[in-house]
């Protein structure tokens, strides 16, 4: 009778134990998954004294930010002319790209700030956006989020108009940025082409475009001051080979100037036009380059 009991009931009992163990394991995995904070992108609005109005930006926070006490490097990522803070998340898929690069170890966990700038070109002409960027935005970000606050924890990048802005900030304020990414940068020298929005947005002259104003703000006017500071700012520069505004030649010209003066830089001419398929597909390569010498997250 005892052997029959064992034969009839031991196997189901063992199966029940195995099922309970499996359910227990699944429960633990689910709890662990719930505890691992996923990355996020949210909007922040704050009052900018320099602009005299509310200013909005999107912020990408890496996986685990909410449950850690670390300070993270920060990238300020700028959009193109008449763009929006949602351009990089929606059209550029920056969250998926950053998540994958962080998960693979190609870049450290980082915070990404994407401010609205409309058609201002990030200069103090139509609005005091350049002043607001440094006097209002960076201090607000550092107060609200756990960012590294030194130059070696801060990066800047952007596309088209945003590439122009990132270039100017890196040259004019090299003491504030460890590296810069310029994607299809609208850095036309000596002047923008006839079809460029720079001629029509009433930033560089109003009501008509003024070449003298453009030249006073473009990189040749900043170059000597940049060299005198003797601060290396590695720059990643790219363009599509069929860019609508011939930016491939502008990118090559600027890259040659950097190389001639022994400044660290990388140049990529890729297949494509002045369009999101170029920027979305190359931002990962750009991030891997500019994050090379940045400080890692720390207590």
C-alpha cells in the first residue's frame, strides 16, 4: 500500500512543487523588472528671465535614474530651424538610440536636454536665446536634475540650425563643453545659399537678410578667440552627400580648418539629403565619439 501511495502521489506532488518554484521565480523576475526604472522623456517648463517668458525643454533620463543617487553627464541636443523639443524624440528616435548605446556600454548613462528654440538660431538677435541658454537653462537643469556640473561632464550637439548653434557654443565657450556633435551644420561660409532659411527668418537682419550680421556671428569671427583659449573640443561633423544646401562642402571646409590647427575632429559624409533619415541614422555614431572622454556617472 505504501509503495502504491508513493507511485500514485509523489510525482504529482513533485510537479506541484516545480510549478510553485516556477511561479515564485517568475514573481521575483517581475518584481525585479518593476524595480528597474526604465528611461523616460518628459517636458519641463520654467521661467527664463533672459527671455522674459516661459521656456520649455524635454529631458531624457536614463534607466535607473530615479532609483540611484548618481550624478550624470549631460548632453544639450539642439533641433533645426523652426523645429521643436519633440523632434529628436519623435523623428530622431533618440530614446531608443540612447537606451541601446547605454545598454551596450558604448556610452555611459547620461541625461539629454532638448530645448525649444523655434527659428532663433541660438543667437541673441531675435531673442536672447544664447544668453538664456547659459544664464537660465544650464543652471535650471543643474538645480533640477543630478548632472555633473563641470566642463568634462557637459556636451553639446545639434542638427542644421542646431548644428550651427552647437558649433558656436563650442567655439565661443570651449571652457563649458567637453565635445560637440554637428550634424549637417548650417555653418555656411561666407554666406548662406539663396534657399537657406537663415535668409528668411528675420534673425540675421530684418526685414532683409544682412550678410554683415551673418558674418559677425559665424565661425570665422569666433576662430581667433577660440584658438587663444587653447582648449581642445573634439568635434564630430557629418553631412549627407546629397545635402539640399551643399553642407557636405561646408562640413569638409570646417573639418579641414580644425585639422589644420590640430584640433581633434571626425568627419563623416554619408548617403542622404538634408533630412531626418541622415540624422536619425548617424546620431548614434556621433554620441559614441563625443562621449569618449566624458566623466562617468558618480556619487
